[in-house]
C-alpha cells in the first residue's frame, strides 16, 4: 500500500489533456490512448493503483472491450461477446449495474479490509490493498448506445482527496472525448473491413472513394456457390435458411480469408475470393497453391458440417467451386452517390462460369488450364467448354488429390490476424451486427 501523500499538479494534468488531444488528432488506437493516459496521470501525481475502463462497441461479435491498467503490471484487455441469454450474476452484482439501475453517474466507496463486501469485485480489490474506489458512467452523447464506464482505484492510505476526485472527473471528460474519437475511427474500420474486406476497406479509408477509382491487378480467383439453396429456403423457412447459409459460409469461406486470400464479396448464396499476386510464374504459383490449399480445407470443413447436420437429421449441403487466374479490375463502380468496391472484368466472368460447370460435371471443384498450369500437381481433364464471351474453348480440370479425412474431434479454430494487438484481433472479427434494445448501456456492458 502506498503511504505517499500525492500532490496533484494541474500543470502536468494540462499536459495530459494536451496529449489526449494530440493523440486523437493523430488517430491513435484505443489501446495506446488508454495505456498512455493511465501512465501519464500516475506520473502527474495521482496515486492511481488500478484503472478499469470498458467501452461499448458497435461491433458484429462483441458488445464491449475492456482495459484494466495496474501500476505494477500495465494493461490487460478483454472482449465481451454478445449474449442472447440473461446477464451474468457478476455483472448484475457489480457497481456498474448499480450505477445504471439507479441512473447514477458516480459511486464512491472507501474500502474496508474487513466485513462483507458490498459488491463481489470488492473482494478482488481487497487483495490488491485498494483503499478507495470511484466508479463512473460516461455516455458518448444523449441517446447514444456507445459510451465508457470505468473505475479509479487507489492504494494510498488516505484514499482519494477532494482535489484528486476533482482532477479525475476533469480528466475523465478529456479521456471520453479522445476515446470517442478512437471508437468512431475503429467503427469506420470495423464496418469497412466487415462489409468490404480487409484490403478493400483499407483502400477506401486511404481515400479511394470516387467512382472509377481503382487499378488492374493479377489474382488467383475462387468462386464458390451453395447448391439447392431454393430447396433449403422453401423447406426450412426464412430464419432456418439464413442460419444454414451462415453455417455454410463459416465452413467453406473462412479458409479463403487468410494466407494471402480475401473474401471480396458475398453474392447471394455464393462468394468471390481473390489471391492477389505478381505477374510472373513464381508469385502466380504461390497464389494458386494457396487457393487450392484453402479449397482442401474448405472441403474438409464442409464434410465436418454435413456430419453434424446428419446427426440432427438435416440434409447435407452441396456446393461448387471454380478456380481461375487472370487480370482483374479492382475498384469503385456504381452510381455517383451509391458505390460498391469490387472486382470485375473477364477473369471474374470466367471463374463464375467455371463454377457453374461443377453442375454439368457433377464435381465439387473445377479449374481452368491456366490455374492448374501455375499451381502444378495432379489434375484430371474433364473436357473443353465454350464459355460465353470467350472466343477460344477452355480446358476444364479437376484436382486428383482429395482432401484428407478429418480426425475425430478435430476442429479449425480461426487464425488471429498477424501483427495485431489483442484489442485489434477482437475488433476485426466478423459477423452481422445486432441492434441494441431498451437500456442500451445496460445491454452493452458486462463486468
């Protein structure tokens, strides 16, 4: 426990506020802002031992993101997933829920090392020798579903003085402004990454936003499609069909969103993935082999899914995948005020028609001669086809190697994004966003 009586320097706190402003203007992420802020207010003379900050997020998979800073160990990060059921008892018995349920902005408690704890979290704080605790709620504007909740804790023997509390409340407002800017910036990145894909989202954020903006790239192309979707829709009903479609995409599409590949768009019950590469033999070989490896993973994953569906008495999901390589125009098309960022051109049309040939040949996967030639390996020629819009016939092939059988109990965990912090990994996960219901602040914070 600290025995030092700290004197708060208003000059140094002004510098912290200035740092927050500059960090916001520079576009620093939330993790760096929280870490830098906590270190600086401690250096300014506030006897902070622990800071807990939770930010609600408009994110497809997560309700909130929390940061816990301790003077001795730095920052730890945790993401809270959407929950369809009742809120955990720990949250319902937390100071945060007490604040929300009673429509309060702050709650302060002097900590006693003896007697029953008012809230379960206080048992944990006692172990850290906390003497004073101040929790708060800070919405990001009236009626906003986004906001910040948190707590300040000290292990100073005398707890927080009035001057310290005044300083914390003052700095809390500065932090809220900087955090809101970071959250909104991340929201833009989340939405563009979720709906456009990682590379396309970056291009748009970097200013590629006008109609006609784009470039021609070379890429290995993958077009996948679910078979008998009309039958599923009619037999299962709307919600069950949507669930089936999401299960299908989770199984088949995920492998194409890593190792150099990116899902560029979902087209009804199908998808288009690209593996950008150079215009020479070696990069083309790498891209096509990465795409074929993803195909084998996708086949195995769908086989696993169909095994689970069979146990539930559900029909197996069938599909077709076409593989090709060629030059692709990559950019913005559409109306002046309503654009889409996508790939288009003859190579895209060709891979789409190749995918449709899986029906004719009753095969799950077919490829063009160009794709097979760069990829290497063993292929079986299925025939030659005249594709609409293509002057010469195209040789259609099938890979001979079948995907390995899935070991009992095996699964395919999603791979974290390389080079990203834990906070970034949490934020970049994908799924359809949910609308918030009544008392949005309650719904979005879990402690």
